[in-house]
């Protein structure tokens, strides 16, 4: 193994050049938020579009905002682990 190739630290790794891996809770939270996002898109264009295009666009706008917040929320705990004391 070369000096530049660091081991990521295994399960729940704490080392490596990429920092600590997200916890299982963080991954689950990200999955839930992204599932909600996809669900909102499907509901807005498969169901709401038949009744109100304005409502479908509004729900799509809400769904569009979820992914950046999902990443921020899911990585918040991991980011605090990367800070040096």
C-alpha cells in the first residue's frame, strides 16, 4: 500500500483522507428525506397535475429544496467529527 493510499478505517471508519464515514442514523435520515423528495415529485405530477397545475408546481418546488437540506442534515454529525480539537 502506497503512502498516499490510506485505509478508510473499516466499518464506521475514523481514518483515511476522506474523514469519518456517516453513521447508520445519518444514512437512514438521508434515505428518508430523499424518499420523501421522490414521493413528492411523483404525487405532484401523477396526481396533483390532474386537478391543479399550480399545486403541482408548488409541491415540485418543495421537493426541489429537499435534496440540499438532506445532504446538510445527514452530514452535520459527520462534519463535527472532522473538526480538529
